[in-house]
C-alpha cells in the first residue's frame, strides 16, 4: 500500500533543527517571525486578522559548492509552501528586521557575476504552476481569450510562440529591435532550449503546449535570468510518470551544477526525488515542524525513503476493512455496471493540423475491417479513466466531447445520439444543450475561469450559458448550493472555525456530525453569505479546485468530466471529494474508535437528520450519469471507475489500448501498471 507523510497535529512538539553551516549563506533566517501586515502593537503581537507566519523560523541556504544542499519543502495544500517561498525571496514583514539576511548576495563574487543579483527578488526566482501563478503561459490579459482558441488553425497576433515567450516578445506592439528568431548572440538561450529539450517546440504557440511542455518552458524562462536560486512550486503536479522522471532528472542536473540551486515544494503524497538531501516539513497553522538532513527528518517523522518515494501510512485510506476501498466500496465486487444508451459515439476519429496528426494516428482491425483513428463509445452508467503521456491527446479528446474543438463539427462524433451539425432527418445538438448536459472541471477551465467572481457565483455558474452570464436559479437550486457550501465550508471558508453547539441546539434546529475529523455544524438558519464575500481568485489553489469540482457536479449532469480535478489537493481533501462523488452527503468518514491520526478512518452512514437539511438530499453519481476522469496519479482515480483507455504518444503509430476492471482499481493487483504498460 502506498503511504504518505503522517499528519502533523496542532500540538506538534517544538521544532527540531539539524545544524548546517551558515557561512556565505544565500538566505539566512535566524529565529524570525513574519507578518503579512505590520503588527498592531510594538511587541509584534499578531491580531486575529494578521496572524504570525512561521514564528521563530530558522533556515539557512548555503552557497558553498563543497556543501551542496538540495532542499524540498513538503506540506499539504494549505500548509503555506508558497508563503514559505515568498519569505525566502524577501517578502512579508520580518521581526526582528535583522533576522533575515542575504550575506552571499552582498559579496564581491556576486558583483563580478551581475550586480543586479544583489536583489533577493532577482537572485531568487519563484516558478509556480498553479493558483495565482497560473498553470499556463498566458501573456497578460491578451493571449487565449477563450477556451477553444488553442485549437483553431488561424494564428492571431496574440498567439505567441514558445520562442516569443522565452525572449519576452509578448507585447502587442513589440519594438522593431526585438528579433523574432534565434540570432548569433543568443548562445545562452540556445543552451537553455537544448538543456530543456525545447528544440521542436520553439515555433509552437504557447497555448498548444501540454502540461509537461508548459513546465519546461516556464523553467527555461526562469533560467534565462541566471538566478542563484530557483524555487519550484509543485513542479510534478499533473505530470505522467515518465515525464515526472524526466523533469526530476533535469532538475537534478541543474542542482548538481548549482546553476542554479534548486528548492522544490511537493505534497506529502508526492514522490520525493532521490537526489533531495534536505527537507523542510511544514505543519499546521503556518509553522515548520521539522527541517534538516533528509535522513534525520524522515527518521523524525517515523518513515523511510524507498525507491525515491516517501513511504508512510496514508491517513485517509479510509475503509472499514481490507476488503473495502477508501470510498467504502467492496474491492471484491464483481457485479457489472448498469449500462444505458450511448452518450458519446466516436468513429474513426483523427485530429490533425495540416499534415501533423495529434490524435488518432493509428490503424486497427475492428470486426474484420481495417479502421483509421480512435473508435470509442461511452454509455450511461459507465465510469472511465483516460490515461496517456503528456501531449498524447487527452485534452484534445475532451475538447471534442465538450465541443470546444472546432473539428468536433466535422468529425464523425455523436453526442447524446445527435451529431454536432444537422443531417438529413436528424437535428444537430447546440452548444448550449451540451453545456446543460455536461459538467466539466479541468486545468484549462481553471486557467480561464474569471477570478473576480464570488465563490457562490462560481458554483452557480453551472447553470449559466457562459462563465459571466446570469445563472438560471430556482429555490431548489439555491438550497442545493447552500448544501454544497456547508458540506465543504471547512475547506472553502478561510474564516471557518468549528462550532460547538449546545445539546439543546443540536436537538432543536441544527445537525452536528463528525466529518473527516471536523465537527461540522449544519444549521439551516445559519446563512452562507460568507461565500458571497470571497472571490474565487482569492481562494487557495486547492480550494479553487474544490469549487470547480463542485461546479461540475451540482447540476447532476448526464456526463461528468473531471480532468485532473484533484491535482493540487492533499490526500485528505482528495479523499473527501472522492467520497462525495461516490455517495454525496449520505456517507462520511468517521473518527470513532480511531486510536491515532495514522489509523484509517471508517466510512459510515450520515445521520438521517443531516440528509434532509434544507429539504434537499445529495446523493452520489447515479446509474443515469456517466463519468470520465483524466489522471496521472493512481490515488486520484475514483473507486467507481471500471473502464480505461490509454492514448499512445503522438506520432508513434501505436494504437489506443482499452481495458476493464471488475472492481475498484485500488483492489486490482498490478492494475495501474497494466494501464501504463509498465512491469507489474
């Protein structure tokens, strides 16, 4: 069983530091406490609205070539990994002010390199791959104005290429002195392009890049500034196993050469690269639990590294017994799915731009007939997972289903038994009809979703024709939104505090249950107006993913499409979403009888009074609904999934592979390896 870092409770013992030389430190922090705003008192006591950040922090990043330190910051989605990186770059107020310094950046050696590197903000570059840093390479507010723009053949003025992005040529009215190609004086740029294997991508529009390609391009852009330190915020999120290994090897080479020094951040359940030598383990409430040498920190956590992974007990592998999955599904369930009418019918699908085929570049024999391209049918009640390398065409395939791709009108595709365009005797299906029947969450949706909308409006937009148009609401839909907000309030409301209702309150009008370790106080009279005052863009990255996940499910769509919907979430949050997908509000995780945080929690029935809150009952996926999931991580595949398709790497000529599981993937020995074609 895969194991992850154990949870750190609020009663964590005092921080243990393992010594490291502070001579010529690039970053030197000694017993410092940080604040987002200036404290209200001279004693720097934090107000509730301005809590202390990483109090009494001590950290040292050495510049010595003889003492190479490859650091990794490990923490849950709400532990403050990005905030920790911001502190390293000189952001946030430091008390006392002299407790944070950058001795090496003031040395003559830096003057000889580049005097601009005296600034920590220039010498220490931060590359993020989600949240406010964005997952893509959009240039300001001009590139990629709408979701389907990346699939169009016409090149617009704002369709900047990878080379444009690397050279900074992303202005609408660029200077005539800016070269659009590689010149003789671009030796450094050529080397970076070669090191990150971008030669075949420099003329490609940045909007067309896959997840792994986008990461390489963003890292290349940061390297061109020749920083002393490169902070990479969750660089492995959303990557397939081979691409993750390739990116990790690349970062290892850069770290060994100290050109630049590399500091990573990952989630507790993510693989820990073997080349990492030092670890910072973040605890709750923006505190550091442990830091220092890899072996000492892992030993302090009661774990050991095996095959480059942090291997510990997954504290949310929730099951009643070894025969149940974490969602409470039987691992030995051999009953067949209820399959209804076709929802998606694809025949001989081949997507190409000019002479380049990006999906369906293979031939196969079906019923004795030679066929070209992808042939696939999805029926009501089926649950599918789509796998494949980054760039294999998974996003393109989903764009055909959701009709974001212009070629969905010309290819032989039938959605809900209708073609996209009218045919003799058969009407077509409009984009608005499709949107009403499909719930969709994806990194692309996340990138384009309006950040100024309130959290409530984000979820309500499931009933809108567009992100910004007015939703079509009813009393029942309003009540349903309230249920969703209350069920996930601990994760969505930054100001949430577990209530402690009296016995009389519980007996009268409120419902209180133990939900995933929290006392969830559901009161029909308590408003959810907090969701009106929180902007979607101000939420943490993981909370934004939850909001889009709920948006995809709330209208009970005929087809739910979850494209990497759980990436960026820690294990506990991911499992809560998977439980909700399976059972709705009818089942919860129970901590009853749990002897410690490392013990698995049980899946139990929700107390009946809670089910009838607001007069609305929320259940999991029904037999009338179909599910399509895209994921590169085994733990993010719902236990409901029974069918899978693996898309081959574009241009290889290999055909797509299909398969079926008789039970949850969690209980199928070697099932994940079988999908990816890896040795079991």
